[in-house]
């Protein structure tokens, strides 16, 4: 891969003198969905697929960008002066946003750069290619200019830029999972205070399989914001009767005790998901530590049911992928992952059952939905690195 992207960098930007190559992973969340903006726990891991970058410092303040995933756009030029989001800047608004966020934090970026990207995760599918680009850009800036920031800072800067430069109201999970990734470990993160723990993932005789629905993005973003505000309102209503900071502070029993404070049935379902999903995530990590992978799988399945029935963020595509997966022998657990309304599912599948799983679920999906899903058998990898 290194040779391939370096060669392309040379073709696009003249030569490769002084260019360095980098990688930042994508991520998948194993359980704990829509809990990260509710002060709950999440359990994501970094993947060995992600975004590669080649970067070279310039002697002026120019920025030149090229992506092998958006070759038709050619080289997109910009400048470090007056960084602001622009429609014509297309995907380069992600790396530019990170540069802007560094400057907001008081770091002065002295010189521009030539930057080439190549991603081998699908874009816009919920494996967080955007956070991968953000963390990669932050990592490159740190390497190039020696900025004193930790990997956790890179996550916060990435989230800040996506929220405030790109206008996407994401939580901290994606950037954190990518910046802090560790091979063969998932990250048990408490989004209330960013305390976290690495949990080893030993899936004896099984692997993680991601199924990408290939559903075009529709109402996803507006529905995401709607869910966030429903949870905020439900929290405010519960806060009338009990002093909590977030829905993640409640146990299931406490929720049942206080839920009558929520004055609307739909909001009650949304808050129920946030509370129960957080508790499921805590239980799932305990099951994993006890080597009870079957229980982990059951909790993944229950997570999907809750996202389908109470949070209502699945849709026919994700439901088909998961419900067909549940029918296949050798599937330990399966659920939608990411924000929903399209995107991907994550399944834990016994190694000998994987080929049959892909064939069966793929065929049923095509028959019912009318276009194909893509499948990725993935490994858990490290955070960003110089390669
Ligand atoms: P997700 O993060 O789930 O993949 P998003 O819509 O949040 O989906 O982010 C996808 C966007 O991120 C792309 O449309 C593009 O603007 C940017 N992006 C991701 N990967 C690359 C890449 N390899 N090259 C250029 N831009 C990329
Ligand atoms: Mg994204």
C-alpha cells in the first residue's frame, strides 16, 4: 500500500522528496449505540482498514489536497489563511476543519502541505471514514510541526472540528475509538467523563463480520438530531424529579421508577433505549471478561431489537441484514452499528460459518432490497501511525 500511495503522490505532486506516509483506522462499535451523547458507555474498536495518507510540508501557506477516492475532483487547492468551510472544497473541509481546530486551540500552523489520501473503508457507511480522516490529519500535523497534543487530544480536536466546522453533531465515540485504538482490544469508554478501559477481544474460533447495506443516505442526519433532542427533553423532564446529569446515570430500575415524569410515549421509548443500552453495554463487557461470548452475542441481539423498536433508527435494510443473520447457524450475535437509517451491521460469526453467512444473508438481502450488500471480515487494529 505504501508504494502505491507514494507513487500516486509523486504523479500528482511532482515528486516524493520529503513525503511521509501515515495510516489512521476506521472503527466499528460492538455495542452501546446512541449512548455517547447520553452520558453512557460505548464499546468500539479500531479496524485494520482505514485511511492512508501521504503528506509533505510546503515552504508557503498553500494547501493542496488529492484523494484517490475522489479522483474526479482532481487537486483541490486552498490556503491556511482564512480557513472556513466551503461547499466547493468538498471533502477537503474535513482536513481543513482539523487545521482550523488546531488554530482555535492556540497552535499556529506555520506552513501549508501537500496531502494525498486513500481510504479502504467505505465512505458514508458508518465505519467513520470522516473521523478517520480527521484523526489522520491531526496526527500528520503533530508529526510535521511537533505540536504537543496527546492522542486523546487528537480525538477531541477531531470531534470539535466535525461539530463546528463541518456542522455534524457527532459524539466523541468515533474519534476516540480511532485515536486510541489498540490491536485486538475494544475500548470500554464512559462518555460522561472519558474514563476508559481496554478489553481484550478473544473470539476463539469466530470473527467480526461487517455488512454494509449500501443504502443511500436519506433522512439520517435530521433523524439523528431529532433523537438527540428527544433524549435531551426526556432528561430535562426526569431532572424535575431526580438530580441526574445524564440518562447514563440511571439503572433500569431507576428508569422504571422515574419514567412517568416523561410526558410523551415516544420520548419515553427513546429514553428507555438510552438507559437500557448503556446497562447492556456494561453487562456485555462483563460477559466478555467472563469469557461468555454467547451472552455477549445475546446482548448484541437485544441491542438491535431496542434500536429497532424503541429508538426506531434501523429501517428495512438493516433489519433484513440482522434478521437474516440471526437465522444462520454459527452467528453468535448481530446488530446494526453506527447511527442507523442505513450504514452497516456488525456480527460475530464462527469462522467456519462465515462463507455461508455471506452467501445466505447476501442473497436474501439482494432478493428483498433489490441491490447488494458488501461484506467485510475485519480485524481489530491499532490507532494512527507513521507507516
Ligand atoms: P462515515 O464517517 O460514516 O464514513 P461521513 O458522511 O461522516 O460517513 O463521512 C464521509 C465523508 O468523509 C466523505 O464524503 C468525504 O467527504 C470524507 N472522506 C472520508 N474518507 C475520505 C477519503 N479517503 N478521501 C477523501 N475524503 C474522505
Ligand atoms: Mg462520519
